[in-house]
């Protein structure tokens, strides 16, 4: 079971991903294609529902043209 601080971190990271995706006017489908991950996974990450891997975050950051450190 995740602690409240961990849940807040997941939601914060997801929110930053969603904000950047919208700044670039990308749909979740396009981001998932560019990052080579399933579309439903993008939504779950953006909502902070899953604790995704660092490698997946790096793929997303590459697709969004941001540095992974900007998520934290």
C-alpha cells in the first residue's frame, strides 16, 4: 500500500506529464505512439494511478522533449 506522500508524488509527476503533453498539443494516443508505450498506460500515469518505471518515464520525457529531472 502506498503512503500519502508517495501518492502525491505520482500525481505530481503525472500532472507535469499531462501539462507538457497539452502544451505540445499532443493526444495521449500520439504520446503513447511516440514513447512506444500503451495508450492506456499514459492515462494511468497522468492520473497517478501507477508507479511506472524510470525507463518508461525516460521514454515519455524523450517524446515530450524534456529532461526527466523536470518531472521532479
